[in-house]
C-alpha cells in the first residue's frame, strides 16, 4: 500500500498557515505547490520548528529565506523598514509564526477529536539548515508566496508518522 498523510490532518495546518499570514501580517499568501519532501535541507536560512507528541507524533516547520522572514516580521510588528529589525527580532518572530501555525492547527484538530501536545518553538538559523526526521515519517511541504512584489517563497512542512492509504 502507498504511504500518505491524511488530508484531514494536513488541511488544518495549511489553513492555520494562511490565517497567520493574513490576520497577523495582513499578507495574502498563495500556495504554489504541494509535494512530498524527500531531502533534509530546509528552505532558506531561518526555520521555526514545533514538535508534536501525545496523540500526533511529528513536527511542523515554517522556513524562510532571511530577507522574506525580515519583511514578514516587519509586517507583524507594524514596522515600515525591515532593516530596522535586529536578527533576534527576526528569529523571535519566526518562532512566533511557527507557534501560531502549530497552535492554530491544534485548535482546529481538537474540534474533530484529534488531540496532541505541541512544544515551544525551536528556531534554526544558518545555511544550509538540515532537519532529519525519523525514518518512519513522511514530510509534506507546501510552498507559498506572500506578496506579488516579493520574489521569495516560504515553506510549511508537516512531518508525521506514515499511515496506510485506504484503497
């Protein structure tokens, strides 16, 4: 049987990602593609990671090129000039985005009887960032743009244990 991630599990995370960018930063993200991620290399220079346990095992990650992260965090903080943000402000902001996405998805899934705990965010910085998931997980990634004038994209990734796909 093929291995996959249940769309009923993935969709709340994608919705929470969109809502975070729309409501908190006033941006209009557009999903470019959805794919199974087969490499350990993260997208960009900065990533926020939320671990999940006690019911759902895995992680969710948002990763950005630093210039895009800086622009998004400036929007979140209502700062006109992204250059005024310190590196620490950008890293904290990416952690907060990861927290909002993980928490938003947790809230949405709890209404459907899927309960789990999430960790505080861990932020990774540098290039290249490598993230190694356990071998019994599958990572689904969604690539987004957030503004027509900004060429960079960001990724949302959900890595969870494999499930058997029903025929």
